[in-house]
C-alpha cells in the first residue's frame, strides 16, 4: 500500500484554527468539516486539491486546539496523508487515533515544493519525490502506535480490549 | 537519578516505582473531561466500543461551555447530544447552563481536580490543572472516548524543562506576563512534547489564579503539561474544596531535566503578544500606536476573580473609549456572584462594558463578540491565530487584564500606568 498525490505546501505553525476554523465547529459531520479544510490558510484549497493529494507542512503542524475536527476535516476532504517537519502533540495523537496517515520528516518538508508528485510507502517510512527524483526518510513510529494504526485506529484497538475485559 | 513531579505522578498511575522520558505507558486516569465541541465526537466513538457503561460515573466531567448558551440550532443539537449522554450513563458531573462555568475555571473551583491526579480532557487547555500539582493534558475526542470506557489512556512520558523565576515583579506584571514572556523566549514549539515545570521564589509568592493562567498557556509553547509543586498556597486552595483524598508529589533534587531556564523577572514588563502567534511578544513600552475596536477580559486564561478585581481597579470611575466595545466574561457563576458582591460588576457596567454569563464565546470566535474584517481586539485569552476571534482579516493582541482594561479606556493598547 502506498499514498500518491500532488504536494500542497504550507508554512510552519499551521494551527488548528487555520485547518478548521471554529465557526464550523457547531457540527461534527465529517462531510461538512471537509468542505472547509485549510480554509483560513488558503480559502480556495478545497477547490484546488484532488483526492489523494498530500499536505506538506513545516514545524509544529496542527498546533493549538485539541479539536479532532482538524484531522477529520483533512481526511474527509480527501487528503491521503500529511508530511511535516514536526507535529504538535495533540494533533499527532488525534491523527493516529482516527487513522489519518502522518509522516514526520524535516528533510522532506524542506525539499518538497508545491506541485511535486509524491509517493509514500508507509510501512518503510519512505517518501519519494517523483518530480525531483529524490527520496526522504520519515521518523519511524513507536511500536505501540504502529499497533493502533494497524488495528485501524484507537477505537478498533480499544474495542478488542473492551471485549477481552468482558470475557 | 531522581524523578520530576510529572514522572512521579505518571509512575503512580501505572503502579510502577519509576518511569523514564520516552517510555510509553498505559496509565489510569482520575478525571476525563469533555465539552460541547469535543464530547459529541467522543460520544459517537464511545458508542462504537460496545462498552456497557462508563468506567466511573463520578470521574467523567461534561461541561458545555464553548457555544453555550446555545448560539444556534447546530450548537443546540451538539449540546443535546452531551446532555442526553449524561442522562443515559448517569454522569454525576454534568454542568448545565446556569450552573456551569468555563471548564478550566470550574473544575478546580468545584474541587474536581486535585494534587497528584492524572487528568485528560478533550480540550487543549486541560493543562490548566497543573497549577494544583496534577498531571493534566489535552487530548482529542477519540482518546476521551477510549478513556470513558477503560479509565485508561496511553502516554509517552515527556522530558521536562524546568523554569526558574527569580527577582521582584514589576507593577502590573502578573502570571499572564510571565507565561507570555516565557513563550516569547522559547517560541510556540519551544516545549513541544515536553513538560514545563514552573519554579522559583517568584512562583512561591504567586496566587493560585496567577498559577492557573501560567499552566493554562503551557500548550501555547507546545507543552504536554505545565506543572507547579503543591505548596501552602495550593493546599489552602484545595483543602477547602476537595471531597476525596489526594497525593502530594514534588520533584527530587537530583531529577533529570532536558533544560533549565532561569528568568530574572525584574526585567519583565507587562507583555503584549502581537498577531498571529502567542510568541510575538513585546514589552508594553515597545507596543507603539495600536488602536483597538474591542477588548475582551475573561476566558479559561484570565476569567478568575483576581483578574476581574484588577480590571475593576483600572476601570473604576472611568469610561470606556467611544470606539471600543469591552466584553467581560467571568469564568464561572461563582466568580460572577463574587464579582457582584464585591461591586465589580457595577464598576464594569458604569464604565460602559458588557458583562456576560460564563462562556468560551469570543475567545475562539464562537459567539458573544465576533470580530469583523479589519477589526482589532486586545484580549486576555490565550490565542491570536489568524481568524481566532472572527474574520480571518481581524487581529488579536494578547495581554493581561489590567492592560486590556486600560486599553479599553484609551482606545489603543497602553500600560495601566497611563490611565491610573
């Protein structure tokens, strides 16, 4: 399995208010949230992007609020994955918990330019820039987080535990 | 090698003698918190788990505070989901409009968060409770859902940065200025994934309200938690409120810190964070001419009685500038009552301010004071991101309550000294 799409570049400290402004938080419907993905960073983003595309951010991507609506909006808009130099910790947790693939790579975040064709092999943490013919490595996830991701998110993982406790 | 207070609390909640930074642990939680924005998502996920009930009806706290009193039909539907969940599962600590407060003002006041606790909340400012010597951190809705079922959550044990505040505080300098100065120094990712431990002689003499303000903004430096060792000031506060036992932890002298940062506070003036990041701080003497359209005093950062007292001290007998709207939001019903008893509300209203029931409201651009394109606000809240309080073309400047009050009088950002 791999993710392939066009890169959309954003700067550092992209906050969750830019990813999904609070004026849309009176709903938790993923379809509605997806329509406003990245709106305050780039008002035309949802119109310009295509399904499968990849967001590339700088340091501290997803800083600010704990709103899970942020990774939900990105996922629902059709973005396949997010690469950043580093992630804010609540966003990082939320993305893993809801199954939005994220990759931490300062190297990739720096080298990739807007519009580059990117292919990611998640199991190996390899990011390929097909436009430039370059390859970057993403930091590996700790084993525990890998097990959440391979279960399909935290809810599937916890569901198994709830069932075990019952038996 | 010794342990920090954060490491000790985490170790106690996994039943181990010690944990080390980097360890991934599955820890028991004492309190799980959610609000009207985050709990509906958590409830939807919780129902997928097939759990027979919540892990502890008394340890889940639900506070609809963001868009309440309900600002529109969609918000009303969100609150309804939370209310019905609370009824269905017999949640003891559900706080309805009229009896509620802004969650991070309310929980400490109600004695629901205590020293030594491990607290998670589906709200990034959950780190506020570090002021009572608890490990408290913000999580998302799915984490909240899992914790409501299991009473557990996973954590990576953070490294700790120790901050030492020394010297004598200047007039009008508060906890807000110390934390803004700190964020200005280390940056909005300066404490990413790390614990921030606040220590030093200055801290010992700081009120609980000021400590809540500091711990509240640890997240604005990227911190996982902000924490103070419980001392006499803290115990005086919690002993009056606690209805269950608690544990006091403190850092060992030989604890290992990722970094130790010392500040001489006698160099610190009241701080103002310019748009659009909390790290864009300047001392008040360096602000220049910044005209404002609105001033907001309140929020989980600065909506406590001490904040209202200092605002009233500045506003007493004065009139708000004709071009400014001043909105004051006491943090809880109890704080509002106290402000009425002390005559503060009368001072505010006579000065020309609007005084609101407790709500997060304008802080996140929800309701009760949204900014139009091109408008500028000074606010005692915690974030000044693009569009935070309304239109993406508006601007937010962060400051302490005295600076916000003085600026409301002058119509431009200024030092309280200018109007006293």
